[in-house]
């Protein structure tokens, strides 16, 4: 199930986001985490199963254009190919259903197209 990111989960969230191609650099990753913590339009969710956090999905909510842009999606490598990424996308769609369209950015486009 998706849970909202909390500061107490920072290390696990950073570890998961570091699997994203643009987040390999620690300085860039630190800036990204700060944005999720400080910008109310940036929402980070973590996927939890049996008390283990296995994935992360980050979105930017843009109510002005009616979209939620999936900008990060990552699953622990030892838990990939189990449908966790698809479950995260589905839950984000349910959270914003009827309010905003869930769309991808250039980094998440190929994955989101597989989920349709």
C-alpha cells in the first residue's frame, strides 16, 4: 500500500530514488528530497508490504493544468518484476481519480505506457 513520505523515512526514500538515472549524484538527490519536503505540490509516496518499504513514487501536482506528473518511480531491485510499480501507478491514479490526470515525464514515460 502507498504511504505518504515522512522525514523519518528519508534514508530509505533516498536509497530508492537513487535507482533513478537522474538521481545517482548525492547532491542532486539531496536537492530532490528537499523539494519533496518543502514544496506542497511535490508529493512522495512509499510502497509498503509487510512492514518493508519496497518502492517509491514521486509526483508533482499541477492543478492549474489538471495533471499529476509522475517524475520518479523506483522499486527495490530484489523486488522488481512483481508488479509493484504498476500497483503504485494504480494507487496514484485512485488518489487523484476524477480530479487530475496522471501523466508521465520523459523519465517515467516508458514505464507509464506499459501500465496503460
